C-alpha cells in the first residue's frame, strides 16, 4: 500500500512539473498567420528554446533584471518552451514572429509580435484574450501603436509601476479600454518580455547595450 501511494505521489509530481514546463505559446495556424504578418514570405522555421536549457537560473535572473520584475506562475518559469518563428523569403531570413503567455485579469493573454531583423515591431497581434476590453485590444488601431518600437524603447518602461522614465514612445501607447487597466498593463508587460526573449535567443542581445540596471539603494 505504501509503495502504491509513493508511486502515485511520484506520478502526480511528474505531471505537475510537466505542466509547468509545457505552457508554451504557438501560432494557432502558422501557415495562415505567417503569410498574413509577412505577405512576402515563402516559408518559415520554428525554433524551440527555453531559459532552462540555455542558461538556467543565472539566465533567468538576467532576464528578470532586464524585465524589471520576477517571473511567476505557470506562464513564467525556467522550463517554459518558447516557439520562435524564423521567416524566410527564399533562403534569406527576413524577420521573426514570437508570442508569449501573460497572466491577465481573467486568464491568460497571448501576445505575438512580428519583428524585422533589427528587432523592430512590424505588427502586433493578440491571439488569446479574455477581457471586458477584448474587442478594443484586438482593434488594429491599438496594435498600430506598437509598430516601429523596439526593446530600446521598452527598456524605459517599468512593468511594475506602469511608467516610462523618462517618458517616450512607450508612454504614447494609449489604453483603448480604461475599464480594463489590469489587462492593458499585462499586454505591455508581455510585449516587453517578448522583446527581451527575442533579443536573448535570436538577436544575440543586440539591444542589451541600452539596458540600464536599476541602482541598488545604499544601506
């Protein structure tokens, strides 16, 4: 009996750890979505990466520092698999698509960015969202506010306070659903997290030069 209980506990632990490591974010229909976001594309390749496999706890701490907040919950742990799409025109890479899961007020939000080779946003796309302001957040007018921005711009945005210091391009993004302020903050956090992960895994940290770590108060 004790042996049976032990086996059951091991299986539950295994299933739980597998669940924690399996909350990725893929395009629902890659063939359709890639062509929509990159009309000139002729194909794509999906790369599967994770913080745990590349750098472990040390890399997780670095990414948290760049985000300005700690990773937490099912959507943010060291084992989460990230699916990053390299977009091709012929044999040449012309851009990237990447999505992340983010906890919203009522559930998970999936925020995708289409990026050029420099990591500049070409298109913004919310694949999943349960919110009172869902229609407004999915409106093309809201997504266009992200076009042309990069991690250089988002580094000044503080995800905890919701402020950009000093004010700049990120501050100009307007909340289309004032009654859903929590979800607006979650979307901006997801965009910054998305850009950091792409910079780390695809762009060889091209934008790291613009990151200024928060100063530690002197005791």
